């Protein structure tokens, strides 16, 4: 997913970028308006923006209440399955006093001032970095509480009773003494004409019935389990055509010539067109487009393409890892001096392959130009403002003439947040290439998706540690080699002093009390397109640091939990989840014969997760029986969703370490589908226990933090079961190395 440190991002000149605004209640002016159906409530930032409380676009709001009593939560965040829509709905139901039967959530865009992600500086709208609940916590509760107070005020006037005697429960406004009761819709339109109250009080945690309710299940679960939920792949517009793509076989290759005559002769094929990203076969349906694709021939110029194999790339990384880093991400104390004085030096090198996102729904988007010159685009718009701008450039129009329809998607893991808007750009470009004569859905195949680039970068970590005579770490050095995700794109300004923070996060922020620590980075230039992947830098730094620390602990003969706790003396939240996970896993107690435990703890996206894995090993076969996780995500809005995300993160991360990898042979990707790229199978999924730390801190992220700890926890357990250290991933390769 997107990192949560995008404050350096600058929008293109043609798109307004309002100044950042705080999620603090003092940072907003509440505003409300009457709509065609009822009441709309939203915020305007107190940063020079227009602030007329009686003038507001209904889309520039977080909450709409219709006269029929239905409530629409307008989400600034995009739901890729992580449950953000349910989380926002929970905040609204809690503070408004609504019934779940009234609630719907819809993704919206079009007002950066209101929907800009404050964790990213407010400069653009985007979902990622596990920031959805963190950035929505104050905004949506305040909108709902304000709407509640306005409705109550109208009811009090109309019933001629004191507002303090009115209660709100399950979508009903009730005055018990008089026996009067009515739904929200009765007062919605009148409420919209009233002045917006100031200093609205939020409910006390003691009065919460929805926030923190462990029995509450996702409101959208029925539609997803019955198949009623629509995704982009389900979009069908009148006269819509379907296009499939032929992309260059090597990254960086360009099209020189193609022959689509045989495909165009096929009944149902409408056109074969070239765009800057490849060749599109446009047909009446998907099957015909696929048949037409097989009849197209093409010539490619590969003079500037990446032609190396992945083994060659990693070989270069190993060489670079032993040299001086290009840049330093952390340099505490005198690491070199302390290393020279150490009684013992331990070294290890860890290797990580390219990884695909491999979400269930392959990439897709739909584009249609209206007779009035308005371009509509349907898709999983993880960064809608940027996509709107890119689409306008391709269509040769202005961003205000581009309307985005934000749909749920069958998984994202970072892949839907692309700086060049790849599949969205393709849909617009193909529709333009055929003269806008029909709506066009560009639907990637699984092979398009797997071979279309945008991978978690490959990395090599060179690790060294110096120990004193008592077995304490006095020096720690980590040299990371790999591609920068941020360099060369719209987020390039995030690279500071040669350091891409997404390459080093988790290593440069290591919490352990080590007096001399250096973290260096060498960013490579490789023609393989890379992108953030669920938990971004922590996908490799969490593994390298926690497995290397375990090697050190084994070398000094210490207990892995106790040794970590001593190093975490200044980080109580890390220590607390570590203690809880160890306790719940039965650390130190007898295990079934042949079973071993491994532990890890990691912070990512301001959340703290410790995991203990119970593993057995038979030859090169690894069986993960049980995983116990303890998590601190601040206030737990939806405990069931938190547990589901940690369980999903365990499965996602476990599949990656066991057998997932993208390899290249002479620049071409070897894997194309789930037969050769191997996510976790259901029979390999362990039992997962999730324990949530009680907290009164604001909520933090949960979509990604469950991923990083599983790899090192399993690797450390494998060592205790077999005596083998796995330093080359995936395990299917490392166990036989």
C-alpha cells in the first residue's frame, strides 16, 4: 500500500494544492446545507478556504441525511477490502445514533480541501499507508455529532420540548416524557437551514456501543458473500466495448510496428489500436478480444529495455552491499569504531526477490466521453486526484471535465495506487484512439497483471553486529541495496539526501537500544518497474532485522523474548505487545514433539505487532501450525476487522516468504499466473489468534502491520526446529540453498 509519509508530494501545476490542514477539531469549520433530499454536513479547513456556513456543495461533505431517513457516508477513503467503509460507518452510527439499516457508504472525490489525506499533508486524495481510520477518526465523528445536534434542535423546536430531554437511538429521535418519536428524515430538511452549532460534544467512550464492539460484523458482508457487490470488472454500460492489451515483452521496449489485420477480420473485433503503453484489441466482448489478441503480430525496439535476468541483478546487489553505501539513513554514535573494538562480530546477508501484488481482481478501468464533453472513468481509484489530472491530459481537457466513479475492488495491496495511473490511462487512451465512439473497458488478464510490472523491489541486506564480552550489542550496521520506489516520479521529492524512506523504514527506525547504529542505502538503477507493496519497506527490513537479531541472540545463548525486552526498555508499546504475544503463545512451555516457536516484533504505520509462530519441519517442508499475534493499534474501532486484517496479513506475508517470487530471464518475467506464482494455499494457512491491546490512544493503521512480523517469526522457529537459517527468500529457495 501507499506509504504514510507523502507530505513532500506536489500536485501538477494545473491542479490546485491547498495547504495542509490538521485533523484536529480546531482545524475545521463545520458547514451544512439543504440538498434536494435533506441535510449535508461537512467541514471546511480553516486555512484561507471559503467558509460560508450556508453555502456548500453536497459533495463537499462527509454525511448526507435524506428525507426518507437514509444516510450516506461520503468516504474520502477507498475500500479495497480492508474495511475502511465499515470503519467510517461505525463512527457515524456511533455519534449520530443511527441504525445500521439506514447506512450506506460511497466513495467520493472532487474536493481536495475536504478529501485530501491529511496524513499525506492534505495536498491530494489518496488511500494508503494504513491511514484511513487515523485520518477519519475526528472528521467523521464530528460530522455525525453535529448532524445529531442539529436534528435534535429542530425536533425540540417543533415539539416545544427542551433539547436536553431528547434522546437519539437506532435512527429515532425520542422525547420519552411526551411519547413523541420520529425518524431523522422528518427533520433533515429543516435542520439544514439552521446555523451550525459550535463546540459539539462527542460521546464519552463509556457511552460507546459501536466503537470497540467485538460482536459487530461488517455491514457490507452480505453483498460480498452473495456476489451482489459490484466491482469494476462488473461494470456494464450501454454499447460498452472491451479491450485487452498487448504490452512490451521487456520493460522499456517500445513498439515499432504491428499488424492487426487478421484480428480486425474476426467477427466482433471493432478495432486494433496502438497507444503509448502497447496495443489494444477492442471488441464486443472479452472472449472475442482475447481471440483477436492472438492474431496480432508486433515488432518491438528493445535497445533501451531491461534485458538482465533477476540472478544477474541480485549478483550485482551482493557486490554493492559489500561496498560503501551511497547514502546514510541513520548514523548513531561511532559504529565503525565500536565494531573494531567488539569482542565478537557477526555477519549475514539477506536476499529478497521481486514480488507481485497478485490481487484477486486483475486491473481494469472503464472510460466514457459524454456528448457534453465530460469524461467519466470507473475504477479502483486509489489516488483519484492524480488520476483525474492524468486522464484530463490524455483526453486534452481540464480536470474539472473528468468525473471519477470510485468502485470497490477485489484487492489492492498498493497496486491500485500508481503514479502514472496505468490502467486508467490505458482506458482513456483507448477510448480516445477509437474516437470516443463507445465506452471502453480495458480489462487486464492475469498474465497482463503478473507481467505488467509494478513489483515490490528486490533487495539485499548486508548486516554486521559487534558484541561485547557480555554478549551485548555495541554496534549494528545494515547496508540496504535495492531500487527506489519514489525516485523519478511525482513523489521524487520524498528522496532526501539520497535516501528513499520507503527503502529503509523499519531499519532506520529500529527501536532497539543499541548505542552505535548505522543504516546505509544504495539505490540501484534497474529497468524493472517497482511500487509499494503491502507494508512497503517493512516487507524486507522487518525480516532482515528480526532474523539477524535472532542470530545474535542464539550466538550469545540468550532467550529471544527476554533479550528483546531488554533492548526495548525505551519503547513500552513494543515491549507490551511482545510480552502479550509470548504469554498467549505459551512461550517457555512444553510443545508437541517436533514443534518449535519463533518470535518477532515490528512497528509499521504507527502500529505495533508481535507474533509468535509455532512450526514443524520435515526435511525441506515447513508447516506453520499456529500464529499468535498481539497488536496495539490505538483505539480499536472495529475489533473484528482488526482481527481479520491481522489474519489476512499473516496469510499474505506467509505466502510471500514461503514460495512467492517474480524472476526474470533475459528481461522477461517468468511467472504469468497462479500456477507459477504461488500465493498461500488454504491448506497452508495456520490457526491465527489475535489479541488486541486495550488503548485510549487515537487509532492507527491495521491493513498492513500484520505482514512484516510473520516472516521472521516463522524463520526463527524454523531455525529452532531444524538448525537452518533462511537468508534467501522465498523459503522454497532458501531451505535448499
